[in-house]
């Protein structure tokens, strides 16, 4: 840890490079050690008390090396995993971390850096959604992070671009999980009693402003439609066994179906907006996926039951259009 701190203070984190450009620098090897150490709660707690997460923010903003950014964001993600001990909530309370995530989503092109950033955001959102009691715990920083800024792409839009374009299966999986959680979280807070009261007060003070103005829209219709179109195409490919990796990827199929169900269930996309051709195609794709799972008795996976349940839920939702 001393090397990391010293080189950040001396502004020299990129000064010593490896003879092989693909090898980790000495500084990056120190970050690898920090990555591992932060998986242990006692060590993570001690580092957090020493404000090590602030050092990691500085590393990401100072470096020009992709690998250094990947390791620093991954170490932050590892710290956040210790939620029950209070480390995760402490990181969520630091708005600079979410601003850093937003900056990365706007400017970063490397899939590995985006993956670690997504892993961190997934922890923040998953720990704000209590699935056992079907409740959402709103956090002001998280809501501010997800709220679109004027003249800038929204977080939802950036992840729509990632999902629709990445060929990196691990990033795709984590992004699909995150987007489903974003849909659940934003739907819950939009319809919460507190948020309704705020909107009524705002509407009372500014009667010329429509009550459903864009300030309360976390996602754009063009993005939700793009996701449904993309999802229908992916499920069709998965059903034919030619998805990412040229085979049936249960994890991707399950998470695509979960995201589509969330978008339809929370009325982010109307069933009539899908059109009869897409609706029919989705139904056929899900039938093929379920048939494949049921016929492949020698390769039973933990996702199989989830896929069959999601297929039934989606088919029920789509049948409302007929």
C-alpha cells in the first residue's frame, strides 16, 4: 500500500513502465495486491478507515494506462462488496465515486474498465433492492447518479449502447443485470410517496411545467425500444445456438429475458409498441429455448428453472397484445 500512496503523492504512477507493454508495471502489481487484500473484510475495513478509496479515485483520474484504471476500479468494487460491515454504504455516500463512474461511462472504451465499473454499480443497486421483501431503499446519491443531466447522455442510454454493441460476454452479463436493477429501482422511486409529494409541490410552485416533465424521466423511449428490439434478436440467436460464443449461453438468455420482462412489466415499453412480428418472434424464440432445456437432460444448469419461469412470465405478458 505504501508504494501506491507514495506514487500517487509524487504523481509518478505511470512513470515506471514494464519492458513488455503487456506486462503489469510495479505500480500495477501493487494494485493487484490491493485487489486481493480488499476481498478480506478486516483488511478492507482498515483500508477504508484510512480513506484508501479516495486514493483509488485519484489513481483512476491520474493514470493514462487502461490496466491501471481496471485494477483501481476493480479494487473499489471489491471494497463495496463488504456491505453488511458498512464499507459499501460508506462508498455509496461518497458522491465522487459515482461521478467517477459517470465519467468512465461517458469516456471509456475499454471493456475491462467498463466491466469493473459495472461490477461496482451492480453492488450499489443490488444492495438497494431487497428482493426478499420486494422493497427498494432509495439513496439520494444513487438517484442523482441515475438522473439524466442536461445536454449529456443518461446512464441508461450509455448502458443501452454497451449492451447493444459489446461482444465481451462478461460485460454483457453484468450490464444486463445492472439495467434490470435500474428499471426496478427507478420505477420504485418514481412511484414512491415521497417522490409524488415532491412532484406535487413542484407542480404547485410552477403551474406552467407539466407534472410528467423530463426531469422525472430516467430513461428515454428510444433506448427502451432499442433494448427490446436487440433483446428479441438476441433471444432468436440464442434459440438457434448462435449467440455470443457461437453457442447457447444460458446466463445471457436468462438476463435478456429478465430485462425484457422488467421493461414490459413496468410499462417502459408498451406491448403494442413491440408490434405483432416482434411479439410472434419472441414467443417462438422462448419456445425453442425452453424445448432445448427440456430435451437436454444431461446438461442441467441452475439457470434452467429461471429461464422457464421467465419464458412463462414473458409469454403471459405478450399474450395481452392478442
